[in-house]
C-alpha cells in the first residue's frame, strides 16, 4: 500500500472513532456516564421501593455513571445496562414499569426480597432477557401471557410467591428454556401440555404450585434433556402409565412426586416396563401418597443401583420387598410416618443385601414397627444415623447396635425397649455424638452409662420416670461439648452444682418438670435456651449477671420458689425473646436494664410480688407481643405509651394488681390485641368508646397467631411462646397456642367503672368472651348486643343495669355462659334456644325480671292463658312426638342406608365417588352434629 494512502486511511479512521465517541457521549453512553434513559429507568425503579438496609445507596442522580452503581452490570463495549442482580436486599415495594426502558437487559434477578403487586405485563418487552428470577417475593396476580415473548430465556424462576390463576400456555413458546421453577404459589387449573415444547428443559420444578392437576404426562416424553422433575402436591390421579413416561426420560436423576395421589392411579404402568430396572433416577421422593405395598410392583423399574436417596414416608406400607436390599448405592432411606404394622426384624432382613453395606441414614420414626432391635443391625456397618422414635418396639436392644463403628446419631425415643448396656461395656463406644431416648421407661435409676459416651453433643432423656439424683461427675463429663441437654419431665431431685462447664455456643438446657432444689449458681454464658421451670429452686437470680455473652434467647424460670429482685444487669440480653418468671416470689421494682431487651416478644411475670408503678423500661421493648404482669402489686396509672410503643401486642394481661385511674384511649391503637384483661384493679371512669378499633376483634378469620410461628426453634427443640391464664366462665383456665388462635377476650371486671356500655362495643362481632361484672355500670344493655353472635361468654353481673334484656340476645346461638344477676333489669326474659337453658341463679337479683327460667310469671300470662314456655303437659307431648320422629327417622335411615350400600357394593366408580364426597363432607357434618346435640341437650335439661 502506498504510504500516502495508508496515512489518509488512518486519519479517516481516527475521525470516525472520534465522531462515534462524541455521539455516544451525547446520548449518555461514554466512559463517564451511562445512557440517560437507562439511568432514569433505574432511578424510577428505586423511587418505588423501601430500602431499609441502604443496599441501593449508590443509586443517586449525582452519580452519573449508573454502570458503577452496585448490583448493576453494563456491557463494556456499548455501555448499555445488561444485568440487574438485586438478591436478598430487603427491598419492599412494586416492580416499576420503567424497567421496559432497559431494552438490552439479559439478566434480571430480584429474588428473595419483598416485592409485592403484580408482575408487569410489559416485562414481555425485554426480549433480550436470558435469565429472569422473581422468586421468594410477595408477588400476586397472574403470570402475564406476555412472558411468552421472552424467547431468549434460559432460566425462569417465579417460585415462592402468591401468584394465582392458570399457568399460561405461552410459556410453551420459550423453547430455549433450560430451567423453569413455578413452585410454591397459588396457581390452579391444568398443567398446560405446551410445556412439552420445552425440549431443552433440564430442570422443571412445579412442587406445591397450587391446586393444579394433570390429565396425562405424555407431554413429558419429548423432554429428553430433563434431569430434575418435582411435581409434589399436583394431583396425578388420572395419569395412567405415568411410570412408562418417567422411564422414557434418559437423563432424569431427581424425581419428586410427594402428595400426588398416586394411590388413585388405576393403571400406573404397562407390563412391558416391569421386567428390568434400568432407571437413571438417583433421588426418588414418593412421600404422602397413601400407597400400600401393592406399589412395589411399579416401584421396581424406577429403582436401580444409581439410586442413593429413597423416600417412602407418609404412606400405608406394611413391609418392604427384598429388592430394596439390593440397591448397592442407597445411602439414605426415609420411611417415617407409615401406618402399616411391620416387624422390625423382618424389615432389616429385607434390607440385608448390599444395601446393608451402603446405607448411612435410616429415618423411620413415627411408623408402626414392632418387635425388638435384633442382631441383624450389625450388618449395617456404614450406618451413621438411626431414627426409630415413636414406634412400638419392645424387648431387648442387641448389643450389636452399640458396636456399629460409624453410628453417631441415635433416636429411639417413645418405644419400650429394655436392657441398655452397662457402664463398663460403653467405655469404648465413644463415637456416638447424639442420643435421644425420651419416653423409653429407663427409670427409676439414672443411667450412669451415658457418662461413658465422651463425644456426646446432644443428650435427650426426658420423661423416663427417673426418681433419683444425678452423680456430681455427670455435670463435668463433656467439657464445652454439649449443645443440647434435655432431662425434663422426670422426678430428678437434688442440687445442681454447675451448669457452666459442659456447654458449647448456642446450647439448649431443659431441666423443667423435675424436683431440683436449692439455689441456681453457675450458668454457662454460651447458653441460648435455659428452661428450669416447674422445679423447687430457691434463692435469688443474681446468676443472670454471669451470663454475659448475649446468646440467651429463651429464659424460663417459672413455677419455682425464687425470691429477691430481678437484678439490674440485663443490658447484654440483646437476643432474648422470652422471659418467663411467673409463679415465683420475686419482688421489688423492675430494673431499667429490662428496656435493653429490644427483641423481647413475651414477658411473663404473673403471680409474683413485683410492685411500684408500671415499669417505664418496658417502653423500649417494642417487639413485645405478649405482656403478662397479672397477680402482682403494680400500682399507679396505666401509661398512654402502651398503645404507641407496644403496637404489636396481642396479649395484655394486667389483672389482680393495684392499677388505678382511667383506661387510656391509646389502648385502642392496639389493632392486633385479642386478649385484654384489666380485671381486679381500681380503674374508674367510663369504658372507652374506641374499643371498636381493636381490629382483630372485628375482622373475620383467624388471628395473627394463625399466620405466625409462635414458637422458637433451636435445633430440634421447639419452645411454645404462647400461653396465658384467664378467668373463663367463673374459673381460671390456661390457654395455650392451640386454643388461643380463636380466642378474643375482654375482661374489665372487678373495677370501679361507671357510665353505660358504649354501643360501639357491639361492633366487636368476633369477640368470644366479654366480662364487665362487678363494676358500677348503669343504663340499658345495648339493644344491638345480639349482633355479637360469636360470644360464648357474657358476664354483666353485679352492676346497676336497668331496663329490659334486649330481644336481640335471642340470636346469640353460641352463648353457653350468661350471668346478668344482681342488677335492676326488668321485663320478660326473651325466648330463645339459649336464654331459657341457663340456671335461674344467672338472672337472680333483678326484681323486675320474669318468665322462664325464673319461676316468676310475667303480668298477663295467667289471664290470657298464653304459654311463653314449654309447660309440663306440652313438654311431654313434644317429647312423645320427638320420640316417634326419632323412631321413624331411624327406620328410614336404616332402609336408605342398606339401599345405598347395596348400590355401592356393585358399582366401583359410584363407591369411589361416594367416599371421596364423604371424606370432604366429614368436617362439616361433624361440626353440625356437635352443635345439634348440644342444643338438644340444653332443650331437654
């Protein structure tokens, strides 16, 4: 090339590069800043979000180059935004439509945040996307059909949201897709067979996708690259020959079909597939399908020496076939919660082929195993985990069990096994790390051989009938090793010398329900849960000042004989969620350091001798859900900040104290409050009109307890937070979480309240119990009180109410406890199925009341001859009529039942449909029958 030509060409190329760079800078795509349109789209996206952890702090208008913002990736050559990866950032808000301007985006990952609202339909405009992950958010609405336009997608994850509606058929257009996860949503309808077009698919997760069903699985056959398939809780009841389809997938190594109604499939396979076992499956989950042992015929071709995990739990199996003993790669076998009775020696014998050499973990708790632990256990030399709790094993435990060289985790709880080894024999068995033998009848003597297991980290021997003391050396047997010690529910006595040396970080100590006595001295600073409740410990609790590392999450010292004050050294309990000191003899003022427990959810000081004013330190415990200061000597006014600072309260129990003053209106701000007990105090003034603002007592449905896991779990240990003692129908009763879910109660009894009952209180139509007795309330009972139809308990006794009992109370059909005695009520007691069933004493002390169940007749009854109640002769006539009605009804039922059963015996499909209907109808019938019987009994008493 001529030198002049080369020079001219070089100059032209330089000018071209300069011009291109200037043009890019003009639209915002140079080295110093990104494209203005894309930057604004990102800023708008951020503007709709709450960012509590400032994860998008670099996203500002002042920072010109959005390519340098955190979690944003741009193309090095073009400057366009290509990836947006914002995972687990705690973001809250909706997905902005402005993302449509990121037209070069090929990865969008917003998973594990708290995005809500719908998936924008415009997302289908991002046609360059190769990976879209919106999983683990709170998105709702439907999956937009436009998602089918994203034909470049390789991965799509919409799992763990609240999406509803059907799965759009347009997903079948995403033929490049390799990964699809729609699991854990609320979708319904039929799984679209168009998914069979996704011939490149390697992973398909549809487990717990919602109420979906599959008519057949033929659409799976073209998915020759499929490696993982999970369809748990999708009904496959109509999918005949599904086993054939699965076996046609050459690369499938994981198959999960738990809860798929497989027992209802009439023809799960064709005979041509049952002759050999050539499956590629390595992991197979078939839990919760109500399968019986007839399933082993079609299970055989799905198993091979490739299989290393097999789960048959939650079925009705009464044995296992011998071919399961020939799975030479099987390492984990899950067989828990099976309802069929199986002899455990036979079970082991059928596994005694090469499986006995490979099996490492056997989980078979909660089944129906009988028999003993035989010598055959010695064949399972690779076994590390053996879980056989909650079975019916009896007899002896073979010594061969303790000789297994790799055994580390053993759970034989809730069986009736005998002949545990001697201390000398166990001296060389130090490999066991965890042993759980609760409810095994090991007592009455404490098992000293346990101390020989020097590698223990987990020891659980609760509820064994021990009536003994513990050797002193026990408490020093595992220096800084134990993470879990549960000796609860025995009758172990004596003193505890030291709880400081044996325990590792975040350890659990449960010695509750025993007879330990004396003072509590040294406690490990590494403990996370300390439960010493229901013993006979005495003395002070200054040992708390030694627990300085801040691991403590739960502290339960309730039901002891502890005395003194709560020490003012609680500053380091930053992680404490539960403090239960009820039923002791503690006294004095609550310390200021109590306010440092910012994560405290439950504070229970019931039945102590604490005194002085309502503790100001509690104001800082803003995470409180349950506050029980009942049966103490607190005094003074109730502070107004309760309704402002403790807005999450659902239990406020202040009964049996010396509080005075008026009930602050700010209590009405506690929208989640479902138990309010201010009884047996000295409150005066009127009942706040705003009580109708207690939202949970107005809204239908379950309380927040239904949605919250109100227990704290530490490892395998679960501690129930919720329990409360309340006055229920004249007696004190304990409510725990299972029966607190529906409980909504207000108790303002035994105070000095005056004025009328505000009519607004009748808006609390979800209230279960209302007690206003033993006050100085006056006026009429609100006329619309009958609209509180969920009331079970209503006590208005010992007040100054006047006028008539409202006729609307006849509508309160659930009412089973009523007391309006000792007022100034008058007139006729309204007739209803309920009001006449209560004892006359519930109406006494009201000189003007008349009519049943009182013997006093109302004016004009005798003259007119009108009977407003069932008289003796009329009652006998009705009883006779009812008697003939029952006889005729019984005969008709028997005849009809025989005809129906005869038809069902000869009609298999009719029989199946009938029992399916009967199963779904069962709960409704049960409730109706119970209510009918209760009402019938009340009429006849």
